[in-house]
């Protein structure tokens, strides 16, 4: 027991959080969204806005913990075919995870992932149906669905305060918005 406590005390500084190295960033960029649902929706381009807070969690600074919030928007417009659905989708996610540095040539990149909670709001939701020789649109009520999200992230620094972030939010519970977001982020501190 004393050996275990001794090891914990001896290694405690190696697990310290380096609050003075913490950073906050905000970014925006295009995304590609697929609505994960039981209905037929086309994939669609969209726009994402994200903010994150990162803090190194080891003394060496090779691993960062992060919390991130993202708002994603995409407009799914189907071709006029039977039972094709369209909607304007808003996805909101809050995730937490770890990023680890990786030397790639002379560049240091960050790669990692995490998990979190999200929600999907569908407005202007409709579907196409053929009625004889004409097409009709059936409209549906606005809906809001909660989800659990797994996230992968790759960050490539460009300058000291500017980096590119490629994130994939993969919903575990459907219906939800699967997004691949490419954003240019600016460090605020």
C-alpha cells in the first residue's frame, strides 16, 4: 500500500494540468452533412461554427484535453422522386476529448477524439409523393431529437494563432446529423 501511494506521489507532477497553457479558439467553415434517419434524405453541404477550449494535461505538453461546442447547418434538397425527404437541419453538439501531438515532417499536428451530446432540429421538413401524373409535397412538423456523438478531430497549425480543424461528428443514436466539418480556427488567447 505504501509503495502504491509513493508511486502516486512521485508521478503526480507528470499528470498535472497546465492551466497557464490553456487556449480558447473559435472557427467557422464548410461542412458536408448526411442526415442519419429512417427516411431518404440526400447529403448536403452546409456551414459550421465551433468554439473550443484546450488545456495540456501532461507536463510534456504532448496531450491536450478539450471541450468543444459546435453549431452545424445544412439544407437537404431532394430530387423530385417518390418518398424523398427534404429539410433544413440544425445540429448542436457539445463534446469533450483528448488530442495528442504527432510529428509529420517538420510540422506538428494534433489528432484525437472524444464523445458528447447533441441535438438535431429539422425545420421545413417535407417529402415528395406522386399522385397520378402530378407530384405533391407532404409537410411535417418541426422536430427536435437528442443524440450521443462520437467525434474525431485533426488539427493542423498554420501560424501561431491560426489552425485548420477537420472534425467528424458521428451520431450513435438516430435520427441525427453526421457531419464532416473543415474549419479555420483562430486562437483568442
